[in-house]
């Protein structure tokens, strides 16, 4: 399929896999507060969903067998079936078990902010910056960088744009094409394999 590419003025910020590992390895999971954000951010990374979508997930909306999450309210006003990485399923089950020790009757996967999503987004962005600072990563990243990372790394692995469009629930393929330009940077080592004369 042919595309009409228009390079955007500003590319989205995505994290390399090395940075992602540093980020998550630096978490001290010694409290509910820290675990809450650890699993929130990992859910975003391994499903490509937005922070507002993650904060509104109900546990009953997750199908562990089918590896998907029903997102009832998306940015474009539609419902969306987000695909969850199967390798993350055991960790998510661990989080739910841990969560039930604090909130046994909550229907929400991340119940702390479900009554006020705006506060939830602000606090989650603030904590993200604190964690970046703690592990020495650039503060230019934000929670949405995990969604950008999800899409960019899928494209780098050869997943077609049409499939990434579906995974991200983009209504227009042009919204997805931006990740082509994010991935180009990773191709520099490949070009360097050419012999210089």
C-alpha cells in the first residue's frame, strides 16, 4: 500500500528499550503508591493505551485468556479492544492480587484516581517525572511516551502501519504514519554498514 508521507514538525518522544529497562528497574516496589505507578505505566507500555484509558479500566474489562482489555471510553469517543502483551499477564494478575489487599471491593484496576481522572492524569505525570529524575533519564519524557514507544518499537519490528493503527485505535492512518519517522533514527546503524570510500 502506498502512503503520502508528510514529516511532522515535531516528532513524538519515545523511549529506547534500554531507557525503558532503566526506568522500570529503578522502581522500589515497597509501597502501594510505588506499585500503583509501576503497574499503571507497564500496562500502558504493553497495551499502547492512553493514561486516561488506563485509569478507567475495570478489572472485569480484562480478558486474560484472550489477552485484551475493553476500553469503554477512548479519546475519539469509541470503544476499543486493546491487545495486551501475553508476557505481561502474570504481572498484571500479581498487581490485582496485591491491589485487593488494599481495596478488596474495588471494580477498578487502578482505583486511586477513578473519581477524578483529571487529578489522576496530573499526579501520574508528576510521578513519572520524579521517576525519570530518580533514574537519570531525560525529563522530556512523559507517560504518553510509553504509547509512542509501543508504536515505534512495533514498527521497528516490522509490524505494518495498518495493524499499528488498529492497535492504537487511530481513525486515520496519517496519525499512525508519524511513527515511521520515529523509527528512522534506529536505522542509522544499518546505513553505517555501507563501506566508506
